[in-house]
C-alpha cells in the first residue's frame, strides 16, 4: 500500500459544466481510485461524474517559469476587449 | 394478507442481518489499512445501518406494539436476534472481513433483486433502494477478493484461508423455514433455495478470477434465524447496546 500511486480527482457537480479538481487520493488502480473518490468526495451528493488521473501523468508548468510564461501578458492591455464602443441596443454584456 | 407475526419475524431477519454486519464493519472505523479504504468501508457500514433502520421501522409498525427501530436494535437480547451466523463472525484480518462481505453481498444482491418485486409495496420499496447500495458493495468486495486472491503469495494464502473458514456459514443463507415458505406463497418473500445456484455460480466465477478455489460442500452451521447464535453475538450486543442498557432512554 506504500507504493499505491497518487491520483488527482475531478468531479462534475450537479449543475456544473466541466469537471473540477477536488483533491487527490492513493489507490492501487484507476478503477479503485474512482470508487474511493466516490466515497471520499461525493458523499453529500456533490457529483454526477468522476474523472481520475495519475498525478504522475499530469504535466505542469513550473512556478519558476511564472515570469516568462505569464508576465508578458500583463503589459498587453489591448488584449482585453475594453476598447470597443458597445452600441446601446446591445445592452448588458 | 400475511399474518403480522410472520411478516414481523421476516422483517426482523432482514433488518438484523444489516444491523449486525453494519456494526461489525463499523468496528473498522479508524482502523482501516489506509485512509481511503477506511472511509469506503465505513460508508458500507453506514449504508447497512440505514437499511437496518428501514427494515426494523417497518417491522415495528407491522408488529403494532409501538416499538421503534431503535428499541428493536438496542433492547432485544441475543436470543431474539434473527441475523445469519455469517454476519456476526469476527472481523479477523482485512481479508477475512472482505471474504465475509463478499459472500454476503453476492447473496444480498440476489435477495434484494427478488424482494424489489415483492407484492408488499413497502418491502419492494426498501429493497429497490437498498439494491443500489448493495450493488456497489458487491462491486467493491469482488474487486478486493480478486486483488488479494490474485496478489502476492501471502495475500493469496490468507484469502483462501478466509474463504475456507467462512464457508460453513454460507449454507444457512439458503435454508427456508415455514415462515418464509408461507410468505413466498403470498408473493412477499423470496425463495432462498432458488438463490443458491446463481450465488454459487457468481461466487465461483469471482474466485476463479482471483485464482482461488471454491470450497467443497461440507458441514454447514445454522440457527441464526431461529435465534441460536455463536458466542460472537453476545459480545457484539454488549458493545452495541451498552449505552442504552446502562443509561436507559439516553439520547444525544
């Protein structure tokens, strides 16, 4: 049991559109991971669908790359659609 | 319509199986091999205690003496309990707990499937609701029997031992008495003898997959349904009923 892999759990809630990460757990295989996810994360009717994925299979951006990855977007205000005049007829967007 | 006394007796049998097994499983709470499994097994225990509540509530109503599910659970002595001997057997190691659960769940699913077509609408309702839970329990216990049976040499040997040791309590699952025969004739109960073949087949199939051997037919213990229990039940009740016995009518 020491070597059970870690799984990340994603649950689609009753009214939610997409699966959301809710946490992680250890399990011997994916099928059991779904069972455990059911018992750990959906006891109070939280979901209608469960995804699990081995944590090791997730490729993640590194916190150290935060600068090169995300900061260039900071100075590009023109990427936000705030420069358009919206005709009155359109109403609230 | 069935005599209330017979139906009461039948419902108490259904309720006591769930209650005693649920209590047994609850003994694992906080002691499971890993956190995830601890939660999962405790969920099964809660399901079973929920089912026991439904059966015993209905039993109390049918009896008509004003006894609630709680009173039936906490204020009867061992001789009045009607659960199968299988469910009162000790937890042992985790493989033993799972072997007991595997035998029970396979039987329970067959029973509930039948009962969900009962002519008694309340019985049919409770059975249909319980069946969804039991189906999940069975999926779990089958998976574990395969995982441990087809695992390491040690887990295989221990699982086979557990399967063998509990075998003598499985004969009782299919024994009918007069009360059940009468209720079957009225379309209320399930003919347990008819469940035997499908049960053997399904148990055999899973054991096969687990590289385990189905035990040979042999001497079978029975008596739980008549209130003749193994010494284990007394210990269970001493634990389960202590509070109500020591502090009558205590609530919290």
